[in-house]
């Protein structure tokens, strides 16, 4: 039976997920794929996930939960690469290929004794560099400037709510599906999937492919920085102050990422 606290988590996840998707697609339509991908890659569901783990169990437990998280971020980055590669032949083939790749790699990871945080960070860094190289040099994913969309804000809001529902269902499956299934879905790239789907429905396949690169850069860097901050600040400063400080650190990281990397991408 689901507790009232977990129902609250589901509600907050739904609100946060829907809001993030709306801001991502809306800003992308008005300011281009760089801004949209930047917003979509900010830590939203990760923030809620670690906070509620710390609240329901302990800050120390939440800190330990970050051990394998860099690997989850890395696999989600590869999901974006596979989607961008295969979606040249259609949105649905790209999405399904990315999800299939995610499941295969995640199952492999769960079978490996990767319990050293530093090693996981090194693997994550290698994956990030590889994924960015493929998107930038091999697939030559280019940013798309703002363009007028035929969808008004009301339609976009409804699509964003649907995307938020996908993210919320993922959290629910992670909770009630048992240790194995729950462990798999805990790092499921639901935010990326929902964002790409809504972007495709609103702005088309070219925009959906273009948004993968800023999603990759912001998501892999800023979310990883947030997880690292949680790992150490939750223990040293506690749950609430640790969350606030982690958000501040991730915000600085996001700003520097945008100014030093995203603003220079074509």
C-alpha cells in the first residue's frame, strides 16, 4: 500500500516533470533548441528523488544512493545518442532503439560489481566525451533557432501534463515493482523521453533531434554535479541545507556550462 508521503512524492514529481517539459518545449520554440535543451537537462526529478530518499530513510542512505548514479546518467546520455542516430529514419524507431539500448546496458550494469564512486565517475566521464563526440562530429547535430509553432500554450500544456504522467508512472514502477525492476526504472530517462516526445509533437523531428545535444551537455554535467554535491553535503550539512546547497552548486554549474559550452555550440 502506498503511503501518503509517497503519494506526495508522486504529486510533486508530476508537477515538476510537467512544468519542466512545458518550459523546455516552450522556451525551445521561442528561443531555440539550445535554451530548450539547457532547461530540460537541469536536475528536476533527480532533485526530488534524492530528497525523498533522504527524507524517508536518511541523508546518509541518500548519499550512498548516488554511488551508481553516474552510470545511470551515462547510459541516459547514450540513449540520446542512439535516438539521434536512429531517428533519422523516424521518431518511433529512434525512441524504441534508445529504450532497448538503455535496458540492455542497465541490466549489464546491475550484474557488475561497480561499487566505487570514483570509478563510476571516470566511466561516466568517458561516456560523456564519447557521446558528445558522436553527436557533434559524427552525426553533426546542429542547433535550431526559434520558429513559430502552430501549437498554442494550451495544447502544449496538455502535452506537458501527459509527459509528466510518464515520468510519474516511472517513479511508481520503481517503487512497487520490486528490487530488480525498481532498480532498473530508478534511472530510466523518463524526462528525456517525455521531452523528446513532446518536442517532436510540437516542433517536429528535426527539433527533437537538435535538442539532444544541449540535453546531453546540461543533463550529464549539471545532474552529475548535483549528485556529487548530494553525496557529500547531505552527510556534512543534513537533508534540508544539503539540498539547498546542492541546488546552488548545480545552478553555478549550469550557468558555467551554458556560458562556456552551450553558447559556443552550433
